[in-house]
C-alpha cells in the first residue's frame, strides 16, 4: 500500500477514535453536569418552596400551600409534581389532579438525620428526579418535588448530534489534510526512488534537487553526497585498476625475464654439469690415452731394464736413460693437464700473466699473433674478479682458436677507479651474434651466455660485437665496488630478446 | 475491500490496537453507564384520593416540645430546633417539636399530654397551672440578666400620644391573647393608669408581638403592647416610640406536663439550668438572642408568680377559653 494511503488511513483512524472518545467523554461530562445543575437548581427551588410554605403550613393554611405548589408546577421549572406531608404526619397536600399515586409516598424517604434526599425515578413520563427535604429543621413535615429530566435528555441528544457531526467533519478534514501531507512527503521520496533506480543502472551523473530544509531535504542532500562519493570512489577504483594493470604488465614482463633467466640458468647449470663431465672426460681421456699409456710403457721399460741389468748393464743403462726421458715427458703431460684445469699462474702472478700465457699457448701454436695492452691495472685485482675475467678471456680465446680462423688477436685490459674492462678482439670470420644466441643448446651460445652469467655474478656486463667477415670484439666490464644491479644491466639481446 | 481492511489492520500493531479498543470501550461504557440506581414508580397506577400517610413519628420514647407563638411560626421552629438538639445531647432523650396551630392552644396541648414540655409565657403558665397542674421548671434569663421581663407600650413615632393617659378612647393592639408581654402586662399597665379595655375605642389580639408592631407602625392602631426586647429594638431604629415601660414580671418559663416521669423531669431540668447560650452552647443556635431566654435559665418556683396571678385573676384572664383565638 502506498505511503500516502497509509498516512490517510492512520489519520482517519486516529481522528475517528479521538472523535468517539470525545463524544463519549463530552456526553458523560455534559450529562453529569446537567444532572448536577438540575439537582442543585431543584434543591434550591425546593428550599425556596419550603420556606414559602412553612408559615402557611404551620398556620394550617393548607389551601395557600396547595396554591404555592400548583404555581410552581405550572411555572415551567421542569417540575412534574410536588407534594407536602404536613407536620402532623398525616395530612398530604399534592398537585396530582387524578389522585395521588400511592407508590410515590415511599419512593424517596428522607433518612433520619439527613436534611434532604434525592432519588431518580423511572416513570411513564420519563425519568424524574424526586427531591425530598424537611420543610423545617426539627419538624416532621416533608416537601417532595419531582423534576423531569426530559429536557436533559433532549439537550444531551442535541449535544451528541453536534459532536458526531463535528467528528465526521473532522475526519473528512483530517483525511484531506493527511492526503495533502502525504503527497507533500511522498513526492520527493518518489524522485529519490527514480534516481536510485538510475544509479542502479550505473548512471551517477544526476542529482536530486534538495529544496526544503526538512528531513526530506536533508535526505536528498545526503543522497547527493552519496552519489558524489560514489563517483569519486569509482574514479579512484578505475585509476587503481589501470595502475594495477600496468603493474601487472610489468610484473608479467619481469616474470617472463625471470622465466627466461631460469631457463638460461638451467641451461648453464646443465652446461656446467656437462662441462664438468666433459672436463672430467677430457682429463680421464688424456690421462688414459696419454699419461696412462706413457706410464704403462714406462713400467714395461723398467721391467725390461731390470731384466737387462744382470745380463747387459750397458744396454740397461741406456734403457734407463730412455725411460728417464719418458718420465719427464709424462711429467710434462701431467703438468699440462693440471695447468689446463687451473693455471697456477693466475693464483701466483695474477690475471695479466695468466691471460698472456693462455692466449700464447692456445693461439700462437696455431699461428695467431697475440698482442696485449694493460693500462690502469698496477696491482692485483680481487680474486673473484681475476677468476671471472680469466675465464671469460679463456672462453673467448678458446672460441677464437676453434671458430674464428683469425690471424691477429688483441687483448686490452684497462682498470679504472671503480671498474675494470677487458676486451678481446680478433680479425677472424665473425658470426651472427643473434643467431648464435638463439641456438639454445649450441656450444657457442652457451659459451657466450656463460660469459654473460659469469660477468653478471659480479654485477658486470658483456658486450659482443661481431659481423660476418668483420671479426669479433668481446668486451666485459666488471665493477670493482660491491655488487650492483642484476640482469637489468645486461644487454637485452644476450637474453635472446 | 476486505483486503484493504486487512491491510489497514496490519498497519496497527496488535497490542496498540487492543489498547485503543479497550480505551474506547471503557470511555464508551463509562459514558453510558449510569452509576445511579433509579427506582421504577408508576405515576398513573393506583391513584388514590385519600392516602394514608404512614406514621413518620415513632411515638415511643419521644418527648414533644411546644411553644407559645411569638414570631413567625417558621422562625420559632428554626429557633427551637437546635435548642432541642442540645437537650437531646444532654439528656439522651429524643425530642420533637410540636407546633400549635393558630387555632390551637398550647395550654391544652400541655394539659392533654400532646406535649410534655413547653416554652410558654407567664399567662399561659398560670392558666395551665390552674387547669392542669402544669409546673414551671425554669425561667428564662432575659436581656437584663434576670428572670424577669418587661412590656412596652408603643406608638408610631409621629403619634401625638405621649403617655398612657392619652390612650383613653384610642385603639390598641395586643399580641396573642395568651401572651404575658403582649396582653397581660399591657392590661395591667392600662389598669394602673385607670384605663380599662372598654375605655379603648377598639382593640384587637394580633397574635404576635411582630403583628402588633406592624399594626402600630402601619397606623392601623394608635398603640400597642409589645415585648420589651422587640420594642426597644424597633424604637432604636426609629420605627416606634415607647410611651410606657412596665415593671418586672416573671419571664417566660419552660413548664412540664403533669404526667412526665420525675427522673425525666430532673434530667431535663438539669440540662436546662446548665444551658449556656452565650458561652459553650452558642454554636448551632439560631438567633437565640431574639428569644425570651437569651441568657439561659434559672430555677423557677410557683410562688414567684403570686403577684401576677392576682392580676390575671383580677382581669379574668384565667377563665377557660370560650371561643377560638383571634388571629390575622
């Protein structure tokens, strides 16, 4: 049910209830008041009558008494009857023309010690209030006057009708006012409802007009404030969403890089393990193929020599001499193997001699001319820096020996306050750097990535410049200060894009 | 429609509705309920022309008190009614007033036992004592603080009568025929002045001091004999002029009928002697100062009436009543 209808109905019910209460209350009050007035008036009139009839009654002038009683009943005081019981207690004077109704005599006896008595009688002529009082205090004479209450009933009915009509009018008026009030209250609420529906559909651009300063107006203002807050919140949410989306993209990119790095690390780890195994194989092979064979030959030779010692001392001495040379060769072979693993030059003399030795031993034997330039490096570098730079140089030199076909190789080592820089350049055949790096399992790509990983361990970076037929330059820069950035400083090309 | 009504009812919580309904019913029935208990009486059935009024008075144990009429009978009743309540309180007996009608006789009421006690004047007492043996119990103490009173002869203020002697051949108003101050004493005063009633041009018994005063003031009579207190009061207001004042005579008394038991008499007499209308018993009295015993009572003895008895005999006022009393 509509709010305006509820207001009208509730108002009507309230007015009706109040109207009924008013009718009943006023009826009771008016009735009681009229009856009391009648009683008081009747008592006063009866006292006046008693006063008037006292002397004639005591003088025995009963006709005078009769005349007085009659005059009162005819005088329009609502007196229906009057009668007097004389002082002798036997004589009765009354106004009934057709005979005195005997029942009336005992209808309202005056109790002993009381000056008067009032009793309501129900008669054929309607309700009559009998007022009985002693004519004189001390005498047994009684005067009774009967006052009709018909006029009271008429007045009451009139009052009741008027109040009922007023109540009906009040109900109609109240309903009309309630309806108007309902419209006045409900209309802004309907506007709010329509706006709420629009907001539900996402339309936050409109606001309610808040004209009144009452509760509805305050509600409208609060509503508008709520819409503005919603707009601001949604705007901030959208900005946050955009920001999160950008961050999400960056995180995705970082994640990609991390994934690729993980792959690289995994490949490097495999490479390391493989290299380790290869190295062990090589060492095992060299030991087995060369050193072991040499040692076996030496053992045979020694056995033969020991057999010759007793038969031919001179031949035995010559054999032993030959075996001594073989032992020296074996020692040299072992020395080469060990040197290949980790040249003691590096630990004893430092990076520059180790690099020079590596380049000379690996390249000059292949007819490659090696030159080296060192500037700004007057003292030993930190061991890990020397190791990294040596390995990188060693890998570059190894690649030149295997693939470049170069005639000249130049090594340049330059030291500064906060970094050291190594460049290995050759005039070999060069290669397509991108293509090589894309070879995920290729030896050359792993070797290049290994160089970059090594440099990255100390916060450094490796740059590879090469073009086919134009030689290759590998540059590595290692900071001397504590480790800085991670992979972010490396050439993105090294990561394969 | 039913749905709407149900919707309306649902708007109002049950307890509220019940409370409102109870209030409406309460006020409604309160307004309609008549707390009185009316009696049903028929005004048209069994009308009778002669009605036997049930005896209102229970005669047993009730002492009736009568009085000589002086003022309006209603004023006399109003004055004696509270006095009887005093006697009831002091004696424990029930008293009722009995008013002697205008054509009645208090002396006969005393003699026949219609009343047991009566406040009567000296003349009435003398007659009652002679005829029935009525005895005076107490005498009233008058305004002069004694058990005696006087009578006055008055004229209108503008009258040319100056003394009793001027009353010969004039009209004269007496009070009640049984009145001492209104009849006996003025007769004595006239007799002492050498005037008999037949020397008057006319005379009349007005029935009361009040009517005598009226008759003189209105000019209907040239002079009148009246109670001293009333006469002095009227004179002080300039309504009458006093031309003669009598000597002192025994005041009004309260007498008792011969057949009243002695113990009752004794108790009533005691209460009368202890009556203090200006002191402790003043409350509740009605204009007692206008009575002939404004200061209470003193012991009465028959010998006190000897002098006035002689005059009454002399003036032949103690004979049995022949015709009815005069009255206005």
